[in-house]
């Protein structure tokens, strides 16, 4: 199961283009650069509470998009089917499995 941070990071990679530039920026600073709310506030010149509110709205938007469109859920289902197919059909060497997993960012 994905951690909350990983889940929203994946949602950002899928739906990030649908967010405002400010939402993308706060998510990048929080999820990708692992900055605290206070550090993000300093960079964006807003209060820690302002960062919290913006971050919460951005994550809610990503969650709503996934709820409506289910791209991440569908991608995970496809990935699982590919792995099942490969495991049942081919006798892959460890190196090939590693390449497949890297491709799907597992």
C-alpha cells in the first residue's frame, strides 16, 4: 500500500497539469523537496496556515480528480496484470524483472 505522500506524489504526476501553478508549486515543495510548512511559507511569502490551506485544497483537488477519473487506479490494475502475465508466461531472469519494475517505478 502506498504512503499518503507517495499516493499524492503519483496523483500530482498524473493530474498536476490540471492544477494552478501555485498549487503545483506548493505540492512540489512539500512532496518532492520534503520541505516543512514553515519553510514553504518563507519561500512563498505566506503564513504557515496559508501553506496548510493551499496544500489541503491542492490535495483535495487531486483526490477528487482521481475519484472521478480513476487514472491511478487503472494504471495500477494494468501494471498488476502485466506482472501477472509476465510471471505466468515467461521465465524472466532477475535482471529483466528489475528492468520491468523500474519501468513501472515500483
